[in-house]
C-alpha cells in the first residue's frame, strides 16, 4: 500500500510540476502575445495616420488640379474670344483700308 501511496505522491508531484511549468509557459506566451498586440496596435495607428496624411495630400492635389482645369477653360475661352475680336478687327481694318484707298484714288484720278 505504501508503494501505491508513494507512486500517487510522485504522480501528483509530477502533475503539479507540469502544471507549474505549463502556467509559466502560458504567462510567457500571454506576455509575448500582449507585446505583439501592442506592437500591432501601434503599427495600425501609424498606418492610419499615414493614410490620413496621404488622403489629405490627395485632396489638396485634387483641388489644385481642379483649379488648373478651371483656369485652363477660362484661358481657352479668352483665347477664342480674343481670336474672334482679332478677326473682326482685321476685317474692319481691311474695310477701312479699302475705303481709304478708294477715297484716295477718287481724289488722285
């Protein structure tokens, strides 16, 4: 009977030692996972901040491009308008020149 009790004590001591080792391993794993989680959370915050910065820069560039497009449209319209005015002015000049030449030729002849 003593032999059974000794084996029982040894088995219980072994189980207690394994449990203690297992708990220490679990604590180490929990600590490692907690550190990994904190690192990942910090990395996620950094990625989020970088994304917000990128989005802000994108919006600024988009606004600038839109402004350039509006200015281009205004300039195109202005160029077209000035070309038309130049054409009309050229026609008036040619008409005045022809009229003046007729008057000069009428007085010279």
